[in-house]
C-alpha cells in the first residue's frame, strides 16, 4: 500500500482588499497594487498584475453570500492550465466602508466550462480541522458550500456563469 504524501498544514490564508488605497495584502503580508476594483451588490471585483512565475495577471470576485472567491488566472504560455475558473471556498466579507477580507477554508473547485467541476484539497481541509484551525461548523460549511456549488454548476450545463445568472449575479471580467 502506498502512503499518501504529507499535507502542507497551514492556518487559513487571510487576504485584505482596500478599495480606496487600491491595494491587496496577500496571505504573506505583501502589499500589491490593484489596477481595478469594482463593488457590486453581490461582491467585490479585483484585477491586478502578478509577479508569480506561473501567471502574470489575476482577476477575482469575492462573493460573500455564496462563500466563494472566483478567480481567473492569466497564465504564462509555459504554464497554461485546463481551467476556466478557480473557486476558493471560505468567508468573504466587507469589513468596513473600504476594506474587504477573505479567509480561505482550504477547499477549491476547478471549473472546466461545459465539462466538469473538480474538487481539490479535501486532505488540507481534514488536516486543518484535525489541527483545530477550523471548528466543526466551519468545516461543515465549507463542505456544504463546495457540494452545493458543484451541484449548481452541474445543473447549469457545467457553466459557472449560467449558475450565477440564475441567482441574479452577472460577473464582468477584463
């Protein structure tokens, strides 16, 4: 029997988004300039350049009522991936009039429009729960959010945009 690789255990990743200052503070504390913010009744859009080796630009929507962060990565030609949307499960909220916060709850979904939704990082969620980084209610909410999102997208022809549209949410991208 082969042993599963060890999970990289870490506390939930927290990010801050300051609309007035046009900054994004990443989980490691780096302050990144943001090119564009857009606030809508259903969430916050952010677009910025990236110095990541695999992608040069990132666009994200924080969707608090759905407990989702939807991201489109603009990969470098050498690092292209078969995905249309990357969805983080977590807590996303407006902290004050200019600041938003995201707290990642480990589970991620990769949407391949018209084909499938892939669930990732169940091992991370279980390890984080066992370590006490997420309480039972948070872990359960993450699982319920992931399964409801997978079901919703699948019921709309594996279209994330169609599923959102049925809920009155229309995302715009660069």
